[in-house]
C-alpha cells in the first residue's frame, strides 16, 4: 500500500491545519484551510475552477467527505474519505495510509508476485492485507480463472469498504469468485497452512520491514517468521513484500532463509516505495542460520 512516512515535512504541513472538535463522538478531525500545499500533501487531485469577484480563475480543492469511520482501539480513528469519482483516502488520525491516486507500488507488488502463474494449473496465492484491493486487482489480472486467492484482512470494515464504495476502483476485486477473504491475521494463516501450500505469498501491510524490526522475533519480518513463510511456499514459488523503504537487514534475512532476493522501486519522481521479490529454489535447501 502506498503510505508516506510521517516526516517533519508533513508535521509542518499539518501545523497549518485547523483542528475541529465539534464533530460527533468528540473525535478530533482535521479540515484543510485554503492551502494548496496541504491539499497536495493529503493526496488529492480533485479540483475545480471558480471565478473570483475580479473574474480571475482560481483553482480550489474539492472538499473531502467522510464516508465511514471506526475506532481501531490500537491505532486510533480509521476513516474512509472521498472527493470526486475514484478519489479516495484511508486515514488514521492525521496520517494518510492509502491513496487511490498513488497505486504504482501496489500494482507492481501484485504483478511481480504472481509473474509466471498465468499458465500454471490451479495456482494458489495468499495475500496479506486487503487495503483498497489495488494489489488484489493486480494479482487477479495476471492469474488464470482456475486460481484460488486467499486474502487475510484483520478488519471486517476494510472488507466492507472494498465490497461497497471502493469496488469502483478495482472492478469489484473483493467479490471475484476466485477470492476468499478471511478475517484473520496473515501470520496465523501462514503458520496453520500445510507445507508447500501457496505458489505465492504477497504481503501488502501498511507497515513494512524497517531497520528497527526485531531481526529474529518480529512476527512478520523476523527470521523465524520468514522461515515459516518459506515453508508454506511451493518450490520455485514467490514471497513478495511491500515496504516504505529498502531495508538491507531484511534482505539478508530473506537470503539466509534460502530465497533469491531483489528489491525494486517503481515509478519516476515522487516518493517511491520498496517491493521485494524473493524466489524460493526449485529444490529444498536448509536455511543458513549463520547469516
């Protein structure tokens, strides 16, 4: 999923935003003032032209409409916002988690993760994280009709959004007959899966690996979790992972587990996220725990 780190630059931008506390539930939300910089940072492209009293054309931002919100308990208030056709945000507090106008890394993740499976009989793919279903759409577009895709999503509200207002973005990917959405933790599904179940495991979680990840015990990106994921992947299968930035330590852990790894950053200009493609060998090898 495309998320931008909450940098000092973004904090400076949000300092120009007015905090409003009069909304239902006493929840503080943020309303952009007349600043095109704020509008651009929050991730929108929807604008309209209006005439001022001097008849000069002025570009104004369309307002965001909150379609739904819920309290995640751990992370804060998660909101689905829209302004104009096909222009959506998913936010938590003041941070933009997903932006329907910034999809290149999600599309690359899905396409690269399933590359070569089109002509394979009955491929089975596990996707961790539903998000706006952009990655899922990319996965489905390169798989045959005989494929099975299991999506692990922790929050049923996200699934509801993908079946509802967000369905227009992906031609209803979440309701595709090849897809089964499990409201579950992807790490638990991996651990419960028999050996060599999946042709590809694709992780599109809103927090990727980073230098502070516990290199052994992190439940998703640590070495023990990587070994469990490798066991669930068929020989010559793929483990594809989205991340905010390249992480050399994570790549070393993948290589130590027996994967051949490369990291790609797609697009030109702007913030480019990382996509790791880790290929399992055609024959079983023991992980190199000394690395």
